[in-house]
């Protein structure tokens, strides 16, 4: 008779990620030179700049608020076409080993939030009478690695100054 193996529950805490809610924390759109600036769009393409910021805040136990902020602005004919800023956030439970916490907070969760931010930017610009614009996909791993490199550089600089 074959012996059945019984699944045993590990005494350690289960691991994983659970999003509890997602929301627009802040949204602002300005078109300072409207309506005159709309004539300039047909004459030349706007120069667009995008700045992405990721922040997190511990709430309780394994719960965090992670926010992704996109600041998008465009100039045309040496005038500001628009300034759009959106902060989109989630409250999530993150139960992972300590060495994986930062990558989850700075890579995985922002990766999940990005499509919503991209849609909010595109929808708001279109509804404001501006040409449609889609933010190109972002390499959150590269952003995280750049952040870690800058932290290491700053730590080395501080250590050198204190020596």
C-alpha cells in the first residue's frame, strides 16, 4: 500500500504580496498659455520631459503605501505647453524575506502601478484637448540599480569626509 504524503504547513509566515487598494493620491494638470498655445502645436512638435519618482511608507506590520509619481511637462515654441503631475499609490501587504523587500517596493509594486499612471496621463491630456501621449515603458530594475548606486556613492563620500 502506497503511503500518502501529507502537506505540512510551514511554521514561518506565508510569503507574498497583496494589494488592498489603489488610488490617485494627487493629480494636477496646467495649460498656462491656453488657448493660444494650441496654435503652436500644429506648427512644431512639443519637447516632452518625464520625471518618475517612487516612494514608500511603512504603515503597520507588513503593510506599505507605495506611490509612483510621474511629472510630465512639454514645451512648444519656448513656452510651456502643459504641466501634468500624478501620484498613484497602493496599500499593499508585503511578506517577503528582508533581502527582497526593497526590490518589491521599488521594482515590483511600481511595475504594477505603471499601467494605471500611463492611462491617467494619456486620458487627462486627451481630455484637455492636447495630442494623445503614451509614456514609454519604464525599466524599474534600472531605476532601482541607479538608486542603489547613488546611495553607495553618497555613503562612500560621507565616509571619506568623516575620515
